[in-house]
């Protein structure tokens, strides 16, 4: 998978930026869901947590891509 990402031109910097962006998206999803939906607060919390789980994935991919970049 890492080789495929590298072949597609994804660098570790892109993965790290995606991780940081997902943290912002998590806060935005939580805020928008909490303010705009007529639903219990737990739903807003779940949206924020769901999107927030993307950050560690992107950071891990960034680390793997960084190792791959060091090999080249």
C-alpha cells in the first residue's frame, strides 16, 4: 500500500497535512452537528470522534512514507 501511495505521488508531508486537516475537520464536524442538527448531543460527539479517528491513520501513513522516502 505504501508503494502504491508513493507511486501516486503522495509524500509524507501530504499525509501529515491530511492528519492535521482531519483534526480541524473533526472539530468542525462536531461543531456543525451540534449547532445545526436537531438531535441529541451524543450524535455530534460521534461525528467528531469518527472524523477524529482519521488523524492517527494519516500520521501513521506519514511515518511509513517517511521511512520509504529514506530508502530512496
